């Protein structure tokens, strides 16, 4: 493959930029390389990569496509980063929602909803990334925005972990969704794990492993 889009399976740990750098090492630094939709270091799964000037110009189209995730949500605590990396604060571990409580809460988040992004995100505030300000102890005022959550399915629930499948439009933060589910249940919650299983037509079963990139791209 010389130019175009393809999916890489980003492992848990490295950044999305690290995956782009691995591709650039193989295709050459004179080639344009980009990705369509960041995955946090703690997340894994489908990362769509664009190679070539024509493809990188079309990244916004790929970013706008439907996405599918499998997430584990930890109940009973909130996190400063809305995921497992942040400082935890216990909310109410005496509240243990029933499965019926969970299902009712999840229904509230289907469709068009307003969502406030995590302060530890790359959203720009006065020209600076929000997460850089948050690391300095500041609390950037991020505005709520309208997003579309097309479907939420409960896959498993054993307190304090609930496992869900989420299909979204663009711009949805699963970390923020996890946080808001916890607040709806009055228990607090944060995103415990995340796997992106699809971006548009790119499915996880077809994603190239990082260690196979050399063979795939040559």
C-alpha cells in the first residue's frame, strides 16, 4: 500500500501520535501521514491512518464517521481525568444500582444529548490545549456541546463494573459519558477501559497490528 486509508490496532499505552510516527518511519518522512480521531493512551483499538497528501486532506471526512466502542465503567468513584489515570474521589459506594437502574439510566443518554468534554482533553482554550491547563491545576471552562449517541447496549454488569457497547456520531467522549452515567446513578463513575471496535467501515478484525506494519506497507 502506497497511499490511502487503513486501520491500525493501537495497543493500550502508546499515544496515537506514536502510531503515526511508526508509520512515518516506514513510508518515509517526506510522505504525509495523519490519523482520523485520537485514541487516548489508555484506550486501544481502531485508529484510522491516512498516508499521502490526498488522503490526509480527507481526514475530516473520516473523523466525522460513525464510531463503535466497548467500554468498562467503574461505579462508586469519580476521577479527575474521567478515566483510570486520574486522582479518585469516592462518591457513594453504598449505592449499588440494580440492572434495571442501569438500563433506565443508559436510555437517558441515547440520541442527541449535551455533553461537557473532560478538562483533560485536546480542546483549545484561549489557544492552548485544555489538558495542559488542567495539568497546571487550572479548571478550564469547557462549554457543553450537542453530540449524538446512536445506541448504548448493556453487555454485562457486576458491581462496580458495567460493560457497555456504544455507537456514536463524531465528537463523543466516552470518558465524559462514563462520568455522566455515574452522576445519573448518583454513584459517580469513571471510564475503566475502552476499546474502539469500528470507525466507519474500518472494523477491528481488519486492523493491522503495529508489529505487522512493515509487511503491510511494503
